[in-house]
C-alpha cells in the first residue's frame, strides 16, 4: 500500500484536535436536528434518538484514539470500520434505536 497522505509526524496533534472537534460539531448538529419540531412529526418516540449521540461520540473517540496510537497507520479508515467489530456493534445499536423510534 502506497501512502498518499502528505502528513508529517508533527501534524498528528493538530489533526487529532481538528478531527475530534469536527466530529463533536457533527454530533452537536445532530442534537440540534433532534431537538427540532420536524423530528417530532417523523418519529413516534423521538426522545429515543438522543441515545445515538453518546454511541457516536464513543465510537468516534475510539477511532481517534486508535489513530493517535498509530494503530490505523497506512490503513483506509473506511476499510477499517467495515472490518471493525466495535463499529459493527455501534451501527447495529444505532439502527435498533432508530427502528424503535419510528
């Protein structure tokens, strides 16, 4: 596998900060959506959907920690997630929550 990323070792700390901040921002955006009146009309039990937020934060946090440790080095993150059991469990749990909220 040829590494096509132009990052240097000293880029690790800023990338960790940027990546985790962006993901937290995405979960905040999800929370704003979950608090909107539109969601109340789409789901029978919309409050259940709030359980997806900690699942996403835990899943993302684990991936960023593994990346910071160098355990995802030279690996496509999408390919890793498709093989990762923790990612499968988080996705399954989120899918069950969405199904129960419908």
